[in-house]
C-alpha cells in the first residue's frame, strides 16, 4: 500500500510509471490490460486519475490494515487476498476492497473494486 500511495501522489508521476508497472502491478492485471488493448502503464495512469479514491480507501484501512476491526482479509483465489472494508468504514467510497496477488515472493496489486 505504501508503494501505491507514494506512486500516485508523486509530484512527478511520469517517473513512477515504469517502476509501478514493473514492481507493483500483478502479472494477472498486466495481462488483462494487454488483452483489452491497453498498455500495462494505463493501470498506473488510471490510479493517478483516481488518486482520491485510492487515498480515501487507504485512509479508511488505516495503519493497522488487516488488524483493524472494520477490515476483513480473505483468500479469493490462488495466491490472491482481498482486503475489504466493512460497516461504516466503507460508506461513501468508490472502492471498498483491494485485491493483492502473491507473486515471486512479493505482494502485487491485483486491483481495487466496489462493494
């Protein structure tokens, strides 16, 4: 989450685009963008465009993350974990969950989603 937050709030996002695409974005999401005719870097551009949604989500998850009482963590596929906000924490948010994929010993961003 820290890497995503730093990337989308960078004063020079063009410098973050390649690093984000190579080191933060999951291979599955990378492939989905390519399958739809978009370069994987478009994922970064979309998160920068929706920066406020990302930051609001992270603000509600808080520093305790999965240890917060309003955050649930569960497996939703092979090596994919969903971090979901519940109760009042999810009110008025465009995105209420984030999926992460464990790849090559690291957590990578799968994507965000609504309720």
